[in-house]
C-alpha cells in the first residue's frame, strides 16, 4: 500500500519513482520491448492511481 505524506522529501521521492517508471517505459518502447513497456506502463498507471486515491 502506498502512503502519502506532506513531507517534502517524501513527495520528491514519489515524484522520482513516477519519473523512473515513465523513463523505463519510454526506453523499452524505443528498444522495441513492447511487452515489457506495456507491463511497466500498467505499473506506472497503478502507482499513479493509488497515489491519487490516498
């Protein structure tokens, strides 16, 4: 479960996680690893949606 915090360091950490996932998806797409890109894209969307609901 993802917990949100008003701590600036935690917010920065959460932003960094989302950026890393996004970059990984883009890299996988550029290298024609579509299946892997799709899986990581789902992970990113799940992470983002759970982060917003809490």
